[in-house]
């Protein structure tokens, strides 16, 4: 109780635990399928009028209770303005 100053911060422990879980879960996912999925997400953004403006990240997470995998995608996008859409459509 009084040794809290000497203990490792909770956030650092949580980060380590998360890194371990993610590296374990990634081994269960076919990397080629993830790359194809990533490419399709970029195509969909384009079809819906968004420009992808950064790195697309896909993080698989396994759920033990129902034996499924959840894919969390982070896609930085910018709404394409109407002038860009007119030029792209021409």
C-alpha cells in the first residue's frame, strides 16, 4: 500500500498486456486476407467520396466468449469536395 511510488505505472502495464494480446491474436489471421481487406476498404472510401489521407490500420481482436474475431479499422479520411468529385468523374 505504501510502496506505490516504486510500482510500475498502471498505464505501462496495460500497454504491455495489450501488445502481448495483439501480437498473439495477429498470428491467427491470414496476413494476405488482411491486406486484401485493407485495399477493399480504401476502394470503398473512394466510392463514397472520401480520400484516405493516412495509414490504414486494421487490428484483429479475438473474443473468447463466442469464438469470433473483431476487425477494428482505423481509416483517416477527408471528405472529397465537389470540385474533386467533378474532376474524378470526368
